[in-house]
């Protein structure tokens, strides 16, 4: 491996070195996989309905524990960030909101990494945090 | 000067010449830093090691200057590639303090660190030490047909220049600044795990020619990049544009190319 110096998963997953866009890339991946994991669990959870009321109720009780609350709060956060950033990515990856090509001039600030995109990322993170707090409030009845 | 080295009558030797004085002054104002150079010879080593050197630097000393000073004075065996020393040839890309940069375009003073670590670029095979192999980059670059394609490009007695307005030029000139240094491919998170990915360098060049109104090879090129290890592997993480030393902004070129493939651009 040393010979090829391919960075591998370690490099792909290291979000710290290249600005907020790389952090967003990393969060998008983590939240996408987290949601996939939740979605599979969710199908399993709801399929318990077929085993009758008692099974369903005992399943629901899992979400009433502290661990259950923390888990659901994370799911809320993942959902909101993934959706917000997902919309930004769909617009950007269709070629919109990137600025216009123009003659490069020192210090070469890349126009595709513009304030609009950065703002969308920060807003997605902020909305996720707000939704998580709101969710916690509902779950803990404050 | 007389034969025995004495100065002719009336002349006096200054204790130190002005240029020497200036040199001493500059030298005393220089700071020192530790330069850690990654050493690896694929033919004999199993892992890379670091050699450390104390180097003097001025405000204007580049990382390449420091490496070359070490190479000429302390360790001739250091493998490093460079040519222009002015961010034009694209030879001296390496990882400097964790980020892909051109060694000739990075001043030690701007790194703001007591330690300068230089390693070969990621996602490239190592030839030796800091020099990496560019075969794959050149191959993917060639694959997207980096030249104007049109039926009437043969020169005949009737041939005239292809006229372009300044606005036409503006559409691609930014992407034509690519020096094929490979920093973008080294920073790309997809490149980190997928060696078959065509990569930001080649994709940005595909856009450069597609956006050129003299070119008629758009469909041909779009077909080349519309494949499993092609353009769709880009997740717009933007790291390529973050590290590009020439303001090419490959991430923009790639998303604009996608616009063509998705039918939003004509
Ligand atoms: C409104 C809701 C959603 C939107 C707008 C959305 C949007 C996106 C977009 C645009 C991507 C591509 C990101 C990229 O190019 O790197 C993506 C990736 C992904 N999404 Fe979603 N998504 C949504 C909901 C979901 C849900 C409910 C799940 C799970 C069941 C999910 C799982 C994933 C996974 C696993 C990835 C791949 C992550 C990666 O390769 O980095 N998404 N999503
Ligand atoms: S796009 Fe920029 S970083 Fe990539 S090879 Fe060209 S000049 Fe280097
Ligand atoms: S030596 Fe030419 S780009 Fe650095």
C-alpha cells in the first residue's frame, strides 16, 4: 500500500483538512449510512405489529428509555442535515449556484466553494441542531 | 591588486564588503525550522521513514528552496522532482504539512509552523521519496481527448483562424490554466479509495474542451466520462478546488459538465 500511497478509507473519512465542504461531504456520508441503518431497523420495528399488540408495545417501550431518546434525537439530526445538505448538493450537482467561469486571478478563490454553498451547509447543521433540541424537548416534556 | 596580494597604493580594503555585510545581516535575520522529509525507495524499503534537517529560512524561502538546500548540502539521495520553480511546470506537488501543495509556491513563512513535513502526494505511486509517478494522471488526461475536435481542422489553403470573442474565451480560459500538477487528484476523497476514478484533473479538462466553442467533440467526451468510474463518482466535496494552485476550480467544471449530462445545459 505504501508503494501506491492511496489514502484509503482513512483519507476519505478524514474531514478536517479541506474546509467546510469536505466536512459536509463526510457528514452527508455518515448521515446517509446512519439513515439507511435506521430505515432497516425501522422496517424491523414496525413489522413487529404483525406479532400483536403486546409485541408492538414492548417494542415501543425501547424508545421510552434514555438510550432510545438519544438514538431518536440523533435520527432527527441526521434526517434534517441530510435533507438540507442533500438539496444543496442536488442543485449544485446539476450545475447551478456555482458562479460563472472567469479568468483566474490570484489569490484564486474557487467560485464553486462560494458563500451560498457554505451558508447552506451551516444552515443545515444549525437546523439539525435546532430540530434535535426541539425533539429532546418533546421527548422529555419540557 | 599587486602580486603579493597587497592593494595598490592609495587603496584600502574594507573590513567587510557591502554585499558580504548584507549577506551576514540577512543570515542573522533568518529563522530556523525543522524540515522532515519522507524517504522511501520502493525497491528496497517496506515503509517510509523521515529524515530531519535544521534549515535556515527567510520570509521568501520556499519549501522547494529548503529541500534543495538539504539535497545539495546534507543528503544528495533525496528524490524530488522540480523544474520551473514558479508554479508553471506542475512537477513539485507534494504533501506539505498534511496538505497537497506546490513546493515552489509555498513559502515556509506562510506555513506558520516550527516543523515542515514533506511527503509524496497521496493517491499516486511513489518513484522515490517525494517523486511520484504520473502515468495514471497522463493516461486519464489523454482519455478525455484534450484537444479541439472538429471535422475541418485539417489545414488547407482555405483555412482561416477560428474566431472567438472575449466572452467565448472567458467560458473556458480558467480551466485551460491547469498545469497537470495532480494536487487535485491527491486531495480528492473519491481518488482515495477508487484507483479507477477518472479524477478531477481529467474531468476539469473535459469541461475545458466541451466549453470551447471551437470544439465539436462534446458528445464524444460526455460519453467517455459517463461511466461507472466516471463523473458520477464525484460527490462535490470541493477539496480539488481547495488545493488547486492555479484557480482552475475543477469542482465547478465537474458540476457544469453534469449539467450537460442531465440536460440542463446545451
Ligand atoms: C429528503 C430526503 C433526502 C434527500 C434530499 C437526500 C439526498 C441525497 C443526496 C443528494 C445524496 C448524494 C450525496 C452525494 O453526492 O454525496 C444522498 C446520499 C445518500 N443518501 Fe440520501 N437523501 C434523503 C434521504 C435519505 C434517506 C431517508 C436515506 C436512508 C434510507 C438516505 C440514504 C443515503 C445514503 C446511504 C447515501 C449515500 C451517501 C454517500 O455515498 O455519501 N437518504 N442523499
Ligand atoms: S486542476 Fe489545478 S490542482 Fe488539478 S492538476 Fe490542474 S492545476 Fe493541478
Ligand atoms: S517547480 Fe514547476 S511547479 Fe513547482
